[in-house]
C-alpha cells in the first residue's frame, strides 16, 4: 500500500519533466522536407529520415527568447548543435512565429512584424528545404519536374559553436569568408561569446583559438588525419583554388547508437570556458587543467605573486548558483565591470585572479548583456534567490600550502626540504622494486621472443626440438587471459572437416584447398589447408600468424588460430557464409542481389579496411594481393578483406620498399611493382581502383573488350571516359535514379584516378574516403593508365599465372590465361 502513492508522485513528476523538455507540449512533424507555402511553426519539427536530427524552435529554460535550431533527436539532449538566429532571437510568441519559404525562394523566420532572413531569393522560383541525415539543413532550387537544380544555401556553411561529422572549418577564397566556431555567451545563452576557433590564415595546416583578438590556443600542424595537439579527433584536409578547409569525420564504422540503444552524440563543441568537448561529455583539451603544449595563453599569462600560494598559480573556483555575496564590489560603486557587455566566464575569472582583492565573481546566467560583478576580501556569503546570475567563489581551502607566516614562495624552502625527505625514502624503495620487476620482465620477453623465432624457423620440420617448442608456445598462450591466436589439435581439425571430405570443401586457392568446419562448440569456421609442395605456402603461413596479433578490424577477416602437425600447416578463419564477392559479381543472376546500396556498402567496407591497414593499425601494412576473390562477405553482406599471405609490414616512417620477388595477381599489380619491384600504399590503391571498376561494371578486368586488339577493362573504361561515354560502363539496371547514376560515375572517376601510371599521381585511401563520401568535392582529371591486360587469343580457357622472379616458379589457379603489355619495358622476372 505504501508503494502506490510514491509511484503516482514519480509518474506525475516524469510527465511534467517531459512536457517541459518539449517546450510546452510541442507536436512532432515526421516530414524532413519544408516546401513553399508550408510554414513550420512552434510545436512542429522537421525530422531527418533516419530520425537522428530534428529542426524546430528552441526556447532556453527561463528565457524570453526563441531560436530556430537543429539538435540530436534525444529527450535528454536539448542543446542544439546549430542555431539559425543566435544574433537575432525572437520574443516568445506561440501564435504567429514560423519558418517559411516565400515565392522568391527566400528562407525566413517570421513573427508578426519581426522577420529574419536566412537566405534572400531574387525572383520567383520553386524551392524546398530538407533536413539531411548528417544534420545539414539544405535549401534547394527545383526544376519543373521536382528534381534538384542547385543548392542555394545550407546550414553547414554557417556553423555556430558545434561541429558534427561532415562540417568544415576553413577559408572560402572566392568570397573571403570563413567557416569557424564561436562559443555561446554562457551555458544558457546561445548569443555569440568571446571565444572563436578557426583556420590559421597564415598557416592553413593549423587551427587556432582566440579570446577576442588574443591568441589563446593552437593545434599544431595537421598531418595525415590529426593535429599535433589534438590527436584523438580525426580531420581531413581539402585545398584548392576555391577553398581550403578541414572536415571533421569519424574513422571506422561511425555507428550513432550505443549498445543499449542510446544515441551517441558525435560532435565537437567549443565551450565558453575555453575548452573543446567531444560528444558533450569529455574535454578534449582545457588550458585550465595544466599546461598543454598548445595553450599559448598559459605560457604568456603573468600571475601576480599573491596567487602563488594556490595550485598551479590559478587557484580553484567553486560555482554557487542561486546565492550571492554581501560585501563591497570591486571598482568602487560600479555594479558591473564595464570593460564589455558579453564577457565569458573564462575572461571574468582571469580578471579576478589578477586582482589580489578579488575573492568571487558573478556573470548573468541567461541573456543579459551585463558584464562581470566582483567581490572584495571580507565579503560574507549568505543565501539568496537570484536565479538570474551565476557566482564563483575562490576556494582558498583546497590547494593552499602550509604557510603561517604568509611567506612568498621563495621563503618556503624549509617546508619543501621536509616534504622532499619524507617522499624520497618511499620513492627510492618503489624505484628499486620497479627496476627489479623491469629486469625480470625483460628476461621473460627475451625467452618468449626466442621461442617465437624458433617457431617460425622450424615450421614444417619434424623433430624433437619442434615438439618441445610447440609445447612451450602453448604454455605461453595459456598464460594469457585472452589469447589472440589459438592452436588446434590435428584431430580437432579432422573432426571439424569430416576428414577433409569433399562435401566440406569450399574451394581451391593458389596455396591449397579451403574447407568448411564445425568445431566442437558449434562454431562454424573456414580452414585453409596449405599445400605441402607450395614454397609460397610457408611464406603465407608466416605472414598470417605474425600479422594476427596486429590486426583487429570489422572489415578484415579474423584469423582464429592455426594447426601444425608433421608436414600439415592449417589456418582457421571465421566463416563467411556468402563466400567471396566474385561469386555474386560475375554471375548474371546472382549479381542482381547486389543492388546499388549493397555495392556501395561493400565499397565503403573495403575503403575502411584499407584505411585501417594503411593508417590506423599498430603498424602500416601493404596487402599486395587485393582482388575481387579476396573480398569475402558475411551474412549481412559486410565486406571483409582476406588473405594476408603476401602482405608486408612497414614502419610508419617508411613510404615504399623494393623487392626482387614480385608476387600477386596480374591485372591488379601496379606498374611500378611489376616493372621495378617497388611497392607502397599506392600499390594497394592501384589494386583498389581495378576492384572498384569491377564492382561498378560487373565485368572482369582481364576480359578482352575489343575484337580487333587486346583491350582490358581499364583500357576500355579509359576510352569511354575520355569520349564522354562513362555511363556505358555502369552495370545495366544498377542505378534507379539520377543520384545513384551520379554516384556511380563518381566512383568510376575515382577508380581511374587510382590506376594512373605514376604512383605519386594516385590518391591515398584517406583521399579516396573523402572523394567517395563528399559529393560536392571537386575531383581532378585522371591521367592515362599505365598498361592494359588482354586475353590470350590462342586459348579461350586457361589458368592464371603468378611468377616468382627468384625461383622462376609458376603457380596456377583456375582462371583464364592472359598476358601483360606495358607501355614501358618490363624488367626481367616480372
């Protein structure tokens, strides 16, 4: 009986809270498009098609002003990521305020006699605005048939204090305008504050933050995907004659929802306290929390001697809301500090710290244009109920050092001697313990490395020493809590594959057959049985087992473990139920399963996997055998790169390497690798270009596309492209709309950039990511490809040849025989 009254009170409170959060019971409009003659009023919203973002009118708590804003679609996240009219708020008017598109295509907020224009159209036109899934609100001019003619305005060009993935920070060279962030005045007022973040006009590889006109913080130079002093956030950089900007992006799979279904706020916000927060809950940096290398202000700021007794020279301020000080204010009888009408909390704190008489300061909590108020020593704290002001007091009891005589820091040496002696003895003891532990740990790792070297040196040999070594490795493995590589008994493999029965055989690769297996716990796996006579198989086995400890990514096939038994060498992978990409792509019926959305999803997965290999794994890895049969598909058609037998590990500082042994699959090998043995990340880019072209066309690269001369897919695509006939390359029936066709042509354009003859002309995988995902970025014109591959006219059915230039051994797989014709002379052994 006691439970029900409490439950009733809780339910009433919850309902009242939800109603308040939704600003007086506003209703939801599920459409994401605003058309002419369709006003968006208070109580209505635009919701993006994935229900991630909402656009509507926003009223800060206890405020008399109304703003139009975009925010994440979460009840507990009411602070917008973008404000349309932060400089021109409207007084509360629930009856007439609305967002409209007039007959001239102008986008305006109207309320009675008030009007605020986001975009002014020149003459009558047909227009509409859409809230996109990335949070961008776009105004579009339409053709008569309803298709988009051009984009005339977008919210991403007018950022406020927040970046979401896809937004820019930079400079528009054509208009001399900038994309930059400006903080809120305080945490409840969206009006512009005193801090700004933008691109350094004198060094376009750097971000800078200003307090008013004073340099506050600098990011350091951008390199590859991050800044020197902002390493955990990823930015891309685009520069051309029209614009130079950084764009914020999320590497890897950018899922917007957590494990419990909650929306993850992917954003970077410039706070009015001089810090950047990521996802609204964690500081990326704050110059008030210690001396950061990028904090120019902390290096230049001069602190008065009276503040030395406080920690780090700045003391600690504790906020008290709804209270006030009863005491004399600094600056005589002046009620407010008269320097400016919109000082931030950070600026007020600096002023108070530099005045030795100041013990507290206050700023308006809402939208008042008042400045800071200060209190002198001797002011007494009493309770009050002024909710329009925030007050911070200097906490003198937290970091003050023992000093009864009020001595300066130079007179405290005796205290420091006592502290030093008290800390030295335990510190010395801990140091000795650490040295002993480090030496013991070094010996253990030496033993492990020695065992691993012996393991790789002795693979494929039968000896008593090998058996002892195998037991040692298993003991090392069992000592780990979560081993990355498992060792299986040969009997377990035989049982899982039904003694390598034909009914379990999935296919035949260049290094041996692949079988489907079911382990004792019911787990389905794919087992590669390396050929006993393949010299290349030993190299592959070494590569796979070494790299497994370094590669962890959702778009790479996971190696579960291995098995060594006499001359048997077996690798156990996760099972891919949908086989490889070529199983669907080159079949006239099965390719229909791969519609445009699925193919684009596969391309995105391959790009993410290569980005990880080239930039984000613990070591840089060149795959060297990227082809359509090495792209496997899981049960949800997610692409996974497989077969790392030919992969090479690079140091992050290395750009390329030279080898006398050219391995791989002709048709996918880059020209500099095939002719000179030079390989780099641009070698994988070349292979990706071939692969991308095959995905869009559903055609094999090594087929012949001319009856009178040898012409492979690359040459055929090049001739169609330069003659303006690129659409003929797109697989028939693949694209169902103009947008899909434009995206497919963009992918063909990117593929031709990837197969250019000179490696330096090819884009990196990071460039490719932005080219494919940013439809508005201008692409350079591709140059002529290096060579073409054609079918041997003397044999309609044959076998693929992979030549080892050291041993002159030819390895064959089931495909067509073909030859390579270079524009330049091919080196011996290539």
